[in-house]
C-alpha cells in the first residue's frame, strides 16, 4: 500500500477503550501463531463459529483463523495483491474474497518459502493441518482448504460436518434433535481422534471440561455485557462491536477472552452511570440487521455517528446466546455439552418464530432487538462475495415489513378523517464487499447514508401518536 | 416577494428552478465536468431568465449527486427528500416515487411529501437512463423516439442480458437477425422496467405511483413499468424538475418554520463564485 495513503488514514475512533485494545491484541495473536510455529507447536487452519474452539485449546493446538487474516488484510487495505494473485491462478473473483485472499497469500508464501513481502502483521503461519468445518451454505468451508492443498500437498485436511436443522414452521426441531445431536457428537469425537493422531497426545477430558465451563461462562458474560447496550444513550455501537467480537470468535475457551469481557462489562457500566454515550446527542438508534462489514470502511460507522445515529445492537457476530435460556441436559461429557450448545444456539429463535405467522427465526431475532434496544431503523450490508451470511437479507426485510409495523402514525383516510395506523421501520441496504475494495464507493455509500438519515428524521417528525 | 431556488446537480443533468408561488424560471442542462464546477453559471442563467438579482433569493437548497459542489447553497439535502417533496407538490396523494436518473435509480415510499423508506441502485447502469442511451445509440435511433416506437410493438423481443454492455451487443445482433426495431425497443424498455420494478417492489408499493427523471417522458417505459407493477404510474408535467422543485419548496419550509419560531434561517454568504475542486 502506498506510504502516503497509510499516513493519511487516521486511526478509527472507538467509543470504548476495550474496542481500542483489540488491534494490538489481534496483532499479538497473529504474531503469536508465527512464534508458536517456530517453537514447533501444532498449527491448524480453521474457521470461526466452529464449535470446537475448546477442543483445540485442550489439545494445545494453535488455531489460525484464516477468515481473520483475510479480514486483517482487508482492514489494512492490503488485500488487493492477494486477491489478484488468486485470480491469476484461475480462481473466480466472485468466490468468497476471504478465501481468495487466503489462497493468494498461501500460494505466494509456498512459492517463496517465506512470508510474502511486507505481509500484514508478519503474515499467516504455515499450518500442520487444516480443519474445515462444513457449515450449511458456506462452500469455502469445504472447498477453500481443498484448493489450498494444491500448494501444500503435505498438509492433511479433516472435515467436521456441523449441521443444524433448517427452520420449518410445521416441524418442531425436538422431533429431530436427537438425530442431529448424535451426528454432531460423532463428528466431534472423530475430530478428537484426528487431533490425537496428529499430535501424538491423548485428549485430557478433565481439562476439556474445565475449558467448556469457561467457554459457557464467557458466553453468558458476553450476552449480559452486550445487553448493557440497551441503555439510552448507548455506551457502545456496532463499530466497536466489530472489534469486540475478536475474543468471542477467535479466543473462546481462554481466560484472556473471559477477562476481556469482564473489563468491557465494567467499562460499559461505568459509562452508563456517567450517562456517557457513543455520541453526545443520540438521535437515531439503528440495528445492524445483517451482513459482514466492509473491513476497509469501518469508518462509515463514525460517519453514521457524525449524523446523530448510533448502533446499540447488531445480529452480525453476536455468536452467543445465553446458555441459561437453552435446553442443556445434565451430562458430564464435555463433547456432549458442546453439541447441545451448538444446537441450542442455532434453534434459539425457532419457538418464537412459530408463534408469529409468517415469521422466521432471523426475523424474530430482528424484532426482539428492535424492541429491546428501542430501534428506529435497520441497516444491512450485502457483501457480494459471501453468500452464506447474506442470502435472504432482503427477504428478511420484506417479511419484517409484512408482519411487523412498530411505528404508530395517523393517516388521513378517504373520508378526510384521521385514522390510527402503523408502519414498518425504514431500512437501508448497503452494497459492497468484506475485503474487495474495488466494490466500494465512499461517495455513493455516504450519499445513501445521508438519504437514510433524512428519512429517519422525516419518520420521526411524522410519528404523530 | 419571496423567492426560493432549488439546484439539482444530477450525474448527467443539472436542473435549477426559481419559485415563488409557482415556478418562475427553470434551466435544464447537461452536467458536464465544466457545469459541475460552475454551478454558479447555471444559477446565473436561471436568475437572468427570471430577471432577478441573486440577493433577492431568500433561500437556496442544493440536491443531487453534485450537491456538495454548490457552495452558495444555504443547505444540502439528498435527492430522496427533495423528490418526495417535489412529487407531493404535483400529486399530494402519491405514496410511491420511482426516479430513474442518468446513472442510478431509486424507489421512495412517501407519506405527506416525506420519505419514509427508500431503495437505491447506484451500482449498475442497467437500471438507469444510461441503459437506454447506450441501446438507443446501438440501434441508431434517438432516445426520445424510443417510447413511441415501443408502443407500436405487439411482440417485444426478449433481451436476456442484464448487463448494459452485453445487452448492447445483443440488440445489435438481434437487429442483424431481422427482429423488427419496434420489438427490440419494446424489449429494451421491458428489461429496464423489469429491473426497476424488482428493486422497487421491496418497498411494498402502494398507489399512487409517480415516476420522475428524464426517462419518465418515455411513454413506452411508463407503460411497461405500470404493467410490471400492476399500478397506474403517473408522470408529473416536468419530470426532470421534481427534485429541484422539491429542493426549492424545502427551502420555503425552512424559512417559514424559522419565522414561526421567531428566528432567522441560517444562510450562506450570497456570492456566486467558481469553486476550485469538484
Ligand atoms: S463464504 Fe462467508 S461465511 Fe464462508 S468463509 Fe467466506 S465470508 Fe466466511
């Protein structure tokens, strides 16, 4: 990246100290994986939201989150050269750009026998194994590492199949849950066997139990901490949450992650006591209702702030739900507990959705947050290259508008009389990508944001009841 | 007498209106690189036409893509709000506005002249006026003639390519294959109507539906659009001017409100200078 541009781009302002501490933390973690490699520790490429974080920690395997490294390249506006490299290798530009970035990087590192020049934050360590966790819809989770194996034929791949039942309003998930749980448990046991073979070590199940305890405690703490953002003014927005997701997604099952949220919890409570919000004059409370962010354009959150808008909540990267609200049968087997936690997370909104005709778990999630966080409008981001998280976003907005109209208004009827009515929340869909900067136009994006703010303003004025 | 001006700098056309009770002067011209820099010149033309001095304008609102390049405007407002306001002036009962600009298209849900939701396509030329310009060019006809030609067709051709560039090639090869011109033009308009209506449908379209932007003068497109949406689509008398009219009317509202509150509206310094940067 041109030196001038590097200098020009100021550090993004965050509302919390906790969020500001994340950059150095990620940098240290990435540096840590390179050091671990030098020390001969086992390194595994893997994907976030994979369920087996604690298993890796219990086996002393160092995870390299390949999506994270691609995101770092994007945030540093230095992904283009890796994307181009992958494209020149014959991969289509319309594939997941995280995968493209990772493939471009890996091929380059393997060709050189060392990190590519000026690799962001020292580069991505060469793995000893690659764990692809096949999740519904995300094709890179199956295909990315298979493609990477072309450049690293000596690195084994182990695939962990982690399904969850898709929502059907006429089938209750309890009818099929035993089947799913059994399958997931088998998959996790298979993973343990694979890891034991790779490391030559046996799994210490007591240690794993302790880590699962810690993981569950962390889930509950994250939930409680994020719920503090319901306060008016909100002490933390989505811009910060795109940082504070790091310990949740990349460090689960570590004391460091738990301690981070203890600190964040304390900081938010102090800010609330001082009535200190993200911005001084909070006018509009928005919900980031879906879509991964453009990592290179996180400053857009500050732009929203400059217009009086804050994001007290987001569904993206809220990868936990309170364990105490889930069905968790009594068991001492940590593997079984992991399977139930996984299942409980995915079916969390299913019961609620069944109670509202035309609803869907994802829509129910939006409705809950709209109410809990006193939301005035919804913003989503359609990142063209990730189908997994972006498929159905527009459908969710359509459905929401059909079944849920939270804004009370007076409308002039044909008879000239004013009638009480209600209407849906305004929404904004941004279009770009997670790391492909060529898909982004700052002028167009900010023009849309300006128009959205004016719309919110006019809706507020028109809220006559 | 009070005068209000609206300056709408779109991606392809610049529009200026000066109003008191109604429009007393309006200018429509292309937004060349020059015009974008010289918003002052367009304003001067409008003032000359109305025989007014710059100082006599009570309030100026700039809108459109290039609104930041109007340094003499008292306020900048996005085209979403201005179109909503402008349309409601012609059609107070309007609930849905479709604006097809030179390089983008928008759908706006409105309530008493205020926007309550919107959708925008600024990513792809296929949903904009540019699509018609390019295909008209490829077919060797004038863009103004497209509407009438299309209305004569009973068998619109199917244009399967969504991308403007490929659609251009497709119409040329279809013409060579002997597909009648009127059917090709009707097919082009249908495919534009298709794209726009798909986007607008996200808003839960309600009557009355109004279309603005230069493309609204194309009767063939208006018909195709109303067929796709299943609603009558109304066209204001000067569809290109709605944004500028809305901007001027918003200025009027701002001044009235300030006076009601016993304040004087915040205004910029009145000077028609060139600006250095775009
Ligand atoms: S497709 Fe989406 S979910 Fe899958 S790896 Fe890429 S960004 Fe992640």
